[in-house]
């Protein structure tokens, strides 16, 4: 009689068979759930949803900041849109668009470069005029947040305009003519403002300090335009009389009598989509 092998007396299935049976049981349960949800009973679903709310609770208020929830989640320190809006009105397209921001920054950088170039051209134009060296004290430069001011001022013993007259002296006219070339070479606009010193006594009653200061500014504009400055480059022409003295501590100083040509540092125009 043949001997029995040791494994023949072992009872039960193999290990892989037990694992396979468990897997089939799980898959059967999964398909049963799929069939059950495919024929959903709304009443039963409400019962289940209510049980879940009772078990876990709900969040009644939801606040959004742009497309990023502002409560409960870490947010970036700077958001493009910090206005709280409802989830229904939220959008995946934040505004203003980064491309538009880049366009604005690029335009502003271009304006800064043009302003620096025009400022250097104005200074160089005056240095190329040796015949005007004698009146260098009558010219002052001042850079402000509005732009570059070129002040054509009176000094003790030397005026740029005849007393009480709108007409400049020949040396003043040559100076203004020399400024036309660098001013028309830049797309930046200019403003021209006339000023008088305190204590101006008009020669006639119908012509006061405002009239004189405005007329002098307008004459400067006319000289520049005759030398080729496009009228579109002139933003404004005005007269301030003695309302804005260059030296407020002594408004009667001759240097307060002046014409100011301002090369304007203007912000670039907004793209159409960002205009209010």
C-alpha cells in the first residue's frame, strides 16, 4: 500500500482561494450599491442627508474673496479682488488680468524713460548755447512729482521781459526758440504758466497781474509753436499772477516774476477694459 503524503490529510482551501473569495464578495457589494444608487429614492436620500447633518453639522455661512475662500483656508497676502461675493457670482478669471497689469507697468516704464531723455535733452540744449551763458542765473530746473520745471526767472538788474510788457527781450526769445527742438522731440506734453511778483502795479485799470502773467505764458507758447512745437504738445497755458511765488518768504523778490515750462510726467492711459 502506498504511503499517504503529508499534505493529503490537510483540510480547508488554499490561502489564495480565501483572499479571492473575499475580493469577489467586496465586488458584489460594490455592484449592489451601484444598482441601488442608479434607482435613487429621493425620500430615502433626504433621510440619509439629514442623518449626516445631525452627525457632522453644517457650515451656514460661506465667505469668498475673489476665487479664494477667505475663512478656514490659508490665503495669499495680496489678492487681486478682496471684495466678498457670493459663490454664485464668483469667477475663475480674476481681475484685473495680469496681462493688463503688465501692459500698464510697461507703459509707465516707457514714460519714465522718455521723461529722463527729454529732461537730459533740455539741459544739453542750454549747455550748447554759449551765447546765453550770461543769463544762466535766469534759468532754474526743478524736478517735481508733476514733471520737470524749467523756470525762466527775473533776477536783480536783469529781467527776461520788459517791465509790465508781454514781450520778451531778444535774449529771452532766443532761449525759448532753442528749447523748441528738444521739446518737440518727445511725445510728452508741456504746460506753461506765467507768474508775477507781489506788488505789481498795472498801468491801466483793465489790465491786472493775471492778464500780464497769462499773456507772457501765451507768448512763450506762440514762440515754441513757430519753431515747430506741435500744438498737441501743449497741455495748458495759464497765468497765476502772484498766487504761487517761487520764494514764499519774500513774494516781492524779482525771481518770483517768471514763466514756468513744465515737462509733464503723465500716467499712461488705462487699457479699455480697466477704464471706469
